[in-house]
C-alpha cells in the first residue's frame, strides 16, 4: 500500500512540470487571448500581454492580433449611375477593438469584411456617375469607409480607411 502511494506521488511529481508546460501560453504585446471554457466565453477582459494560464482539456484559447491590418479586395465589376461598368478593387485598413466580441461573433473575419467592403463599394458607386467618381475619389472613399465602419462596429472592428 505504501509502495503504491509512493509510486503515484512520484508520477505526479514527474508529470507536473510537463503538464504545466501545456497550461501556460505566451501572449505577445500586439495580441490578446480570448478563452472559451466548454464553449462559453469566460467573463472579464481578454487576457494579455504576458503569460496566461488555461486548462488544456476544458479551455480553448484564441489569440487575436490587434494591430492595424490591411485587407485587399479583389477587382470586381461595379455598375455606376450612368450605367458604366468599371472593374474596381478596394483596400480596407481595419483594427480589432473588442477582441471578445469579434472572436465570438465571427469565424472568418477577412471573408466577412471583404464581402462587406464589396457590397459597400457597389452600393456607394451605384449612386454616382463615373465622372463624379473620378473627380471625387477621396470623398467617395470616405463614404465607403463610413458605410463599412457602421456595419463592422457591431463586431468590434474599427475601419480606419477604405480606398478604391
């Protein structure tokens, strides 16, 4: 009986450093960690930067980069008010502000944001003639940015700039 207790204690002491290795994550300065325990978002603010402790079998740890990012939208056909069909691409600069909301609401951020930008470009450019678009690119870019930002703020994303 004593031999069994000593063997169990030896196994615990042997595997404790190894198990702690899997329980600690490093979150860098430009990242935040969101932890889901058994599928539910843990309360509190997202964790980081620094070392965080989580339970490997119960928790899922998502690291989210909060730096300013650029999203290139591939060229697509747009119909203007005077029925001209230019092929335009767009660039969107965005930053994640609410990490918990973003990771809980969206599974694929870049695809969702790309579709929102494409729809905003189509909607805004359909209201203007082609000559007006060429003359007032900056103002139209600001309209696109405001449209995308109003849709993306529900997911914890702030759109800095949108260009065509």
